[in-house]
C-alpha cells in the first residue's frame, strides 16, 4: 500500500514522499519501508530513528531539526 492510500483512508494528509509500505510495525522494531502509528510523544524519538514512515495525530509536537 502507498502512503497516499493510507493518508486518504485516514482522512489525513501526506507530508513527504509517497512510497510503498509493507506493514504496520511497532516503533521498537520498525524499519524503512514499514509504517509506525505514533499516538504518544514518548514513542516519537524511537519511531523517528527507525527510518519507517510515520502516522502522527494532529498536534503531536515534533522535535526541532538538528543540523
């Protein structure tokens, strides 16, 4: 399934590239090509490090980009 299909099904929006994802995965085992649903801020850092695509609720604060 493509990320645009997921966004449409959830009545959300896609931010970033549209690519194929293979499965839904928990943050602690997620890898690139998979999808992680983050509902609580405490799981966000691990999900971001996984390289997986993320589904985030509106209003979840994102960490500032580091240079």
